[in-house]
């Protein structure tokens, strides 16, 4: 299957959209402009680095390749509009593989009204998917830099599931597919971007900063503290760790607290806000069937610490996923 046959296969799968004036098949797409401020994000998934095809299906990879970008749009309080997809394919990634990959990606795109408008294909010894998403936000986008001393810090979503899911997938011959195992594996393979939640937070007065938890909670807390020039203190016993994570911790030899702090890929939202905004945020999220769990507050001291029980607060290191650091 040559390059142009692959392009024809992809073009056939992607349905026309009223938002797209010229789609796949020309030198560029021609799109209707966003009505608000434009958001652009890009992320790549590389075989052997971000996923393993021994346990991740092509549908899983397609879903996740788009989901990680949609989560970045959620972290600004925005709405995604368009996506372009650049793929690196080997000889083994033929029609069936590409068809399945796009089934996963396009199903998620459809659920969030995202139009896939083009991309690129290249030969590669390993499969990779590099996705760019264009979105919009009406009003001020939420950033990492607005947190102030005295603000509460909370999590929307749960923590630790993706790391426990990865541990389960890597030891798939040792664990039965119980509901808990299925839950954490799904969290790893098919993360769900919290777009409606991010949009609700952006519309709520008093919310000061927002970031998605992609590299691990500890790492994201340091990003917020550094960008906002404040300190952070959290309570370990307040973290919203999924019960399935605690249930599987002994079987998979992974500490739930470590999974929550350093595992990454949960794509929860880490948010801060003024004390007066707390009730409004909780009401807005409950209308979506979600919950905000307050885990700490912003402090004057420019350090990130965690309190274990009633003990003294201890420094929380910015460990988590880092491509070129020794973990």
C-alpha cells in the first residue's frame, strides 16, 4: 500500500463538516475562523515511548493521540474545533491498522464535534501519531499563572488510575480482568478529556489557574507554583485516588500515593480559585456530574510541600514524566 493509497483510505473515512470549507485533498485546509481567541496545541505519541502495541490496540492509540491534545484545550477552558494528524507508518501498518487507528480517533472527535481536516504521512520504522488541535475560548483563557496566596487548590477527576492501568497491562498475564483491572486499564488506554468541566471552570468567576494532570500531580503542582510565583501545600489524605487503585496496589506492587503523585496520564484537571469561588465551582461541576476535591492551598512560601496525616509538611519533589530526565 503506497502513500497515495493510504491517503485515499484516510480521506474516505473522514466525513465532511460544515465548519470546513476545503478539507483533505488540497495543499491546505480552509476553515471557518474561531469566534473567540484561538487555541493551538500539539502532542505526539511514539511507539515504544508512549504506547506498546503488544497491549494497546490501534483504536486505543488513535483515541489517545487525540485525547491528550483535547485535554490541553480543556486546561485552558476552551472548545476544540479542528485537528490535523501526522503519522509515521511502517510496512506492517497497513490498511487494517490505519482503519482501526482512525476508528478510535474519529469516534472521539465526533463526540466532541472536532473536524479532522488533514495531516501528513511519512515512512517510519516505528509508528507515531503527531496531532495538532485548533480550538477557541471566549473571554479570558485560564492559564497556569493566576494562582494567588490563600487560593484553594483542587482536583477534578481521579488520580493514580492510569499508572495502575499501565502496571496491569505490563503484567497482563498475572492479573484477572476484574472490574477494577478493566477500569484502570481503560484509564490508561482511553483517557477522557474533561472538556465540559474545563469550560465550566473558565466561565466561573474567581477561578485563578488551571492545568491538566498529564505528567503527574507533583510535577503539575510545581508548574502552577512556579508560573504563579507562590507556594503550595497539599494534604496526602485529601487526594482523590480511585478506589480501584487502592484495591489493586498489593497485586500490582504499586503504592497508590506514588501512582497519584508521580504516575501521570490521568488527565484530571488541577485548578485553583479564590475562597469566594469555591461554592460556585462546586455547583457548576455538580451540574455536569463531576466533583471538585480540594487538596490544599497556595501559600506565601515559594515551595511545594505535602503534609502526611498530622505530621510536619515535607518537600514534594517535581517527579513525574520527563523525556530526558532519569526517573
